[in-house]
C-alpha cells in the first residue's frame, strides 16, 4: 500500500481531495430511477418494465452496444425542467465527491432530432450550472457533435447554437468513433475555432492513433478526450507531452466498454510515467458504474497508485481545465493544503 496505511485510508484521502471533472456527458448521468420517473412525468413509453430492468440492460461489450441504449434513454428528456433536474442531480453527486469545477458535455443533436427545442436543452443545463456556481462549483459547457452524423448536420447544429454562445464555452466530438475520423469534421471545427470556442475531441478510445493525430493536426484540439491508444505511437506521445495537452481518461468507462480487460492493466500509470497530463473522469457514470471518486478509487486500488500520483491526477484536472490561471492557482493551493494535512 504505497504511502497509505490501508485501502480505506487511500479512499478517504481521495474523497477529500479537491478535483475537477473534465469528461462528463450530462445525458450519461441519467440514472435508471430518474429515467423511469421522467418517463412517467412526460408520458414516454420505455421498453423496460421497471428500474431493475433498466439496470439489467446496462451490460455492454463495446461502445456501440452502450450507445444504442444511451440514445434510448434520451427519449425521456423533453422539457427545460428535465434538463435542469438531470444536471442538478449530477452536481449533487459531484459535490459529494469533492468536485470543485466541472466541464460538461451535452449532445444537442440527440434531442433536436426528436423535436426537443435547443433552448430547452441548453436552458435547463445552464440554469442548473448557474445554481451550482452559487454553491461554489464552477463550470464550463461544451457542446458535442455526434460523429456518426454528417458534418452538414453538425454545421446546422452550430447555426442553431449561435444565439446561445454566451452559455457555451467549447465544442467537442463524441459518439461512434470507428469509421468516423476527426478529419470528417474539419470545416465545422475550424468555424467553431473562429467563433472563439475551445476545441476538444474524443480520439483514441476505440479508434487508432491516427485519429489522435487528426485531432491534433486537423481539428487543432485544446484537449484530448480518452487518448488511450496514443500510447501505441511514441512520436504521438512525444507530441502530446511537448504541447502540454491534457488527456481526459475514464477508467470505469474503459473497463465497462472493454477498452481494457482489467483495471490492473489500465494505462493510466504509464501515461503519467510518460509525462502525459492524464486526468480521471467518469464519462457516463449512470451507465458505467460510478462517479468521479469511484473512478479514482477503483483505478488507484487496481494500480496501487501512490499519494503523489493521485495528487498529480487531481492537479492535472485543474491545469487541464479551461479555468483562468488565477482560478487554477486557487484550486491547486487547496489541493496542496489537503495533501499536506
């Protein structure tokens, strides 16, 4: 037990450690209980008889299996209040995990295609994030394009987002990775960058290292989501390290989607040893078995992470965020204070 008297001591250290979460799909925080209650509230028919049946369906063998049920679950989200309730529930859980800052993804195309107004989606999420700010949890909102759809569809979504850009800090790329390389979206990301939006993209989760190169060279990302398979290319690792880019790693997601067979073989420690600015995040916690502390504890136990490694991961979560340098410094001081205690 490196640096801790017991696993319980390490878990307690993690629980009180200030942290940011940089890779969280708000639709992926839709717990079965909320899915069922919103279905009843909105008169939406589900294929599941009860909450237990929903949980039983959360058994995936790959990314596409997960996405199939993920998009089914979205059907219950219709009103601004639904999105407010969903986001507030996530913030409540994040607060108990010591999260001080969140950078939340949302998938407007998964809603507008169902006839849900864009304003309902962003309005409900933004209202909940404003209330979170009053509780001391800062945030950034990142709009993702669904990569299995066309770039024209993404362009139309960006058009629809224009009136709401004061609420949106960046754009990302998610959904089915294999067969949908980042270069497919070169023009819409160039446009988003010209609008002053931050750029992130899922790359190297199931897709090859070449997708990470494309994220860097074509999309010109400010941050890489996942990035596991970058480790297969030493030159790529060197590039990411030299540019100081952050990887938003999601251990329990990787396990649940069979990106790794065993957390004991997770590449997180190798990422840190290579000088990569890795972070720990929950991705779609309702589906993958845990929020950010559960991810920290599971991977720390599996890899026997040291106190210094855990502190580094927490520090990376703030230095890799889109907070200002002054805001980051305040959180880094809080981490140092906790670690010194």
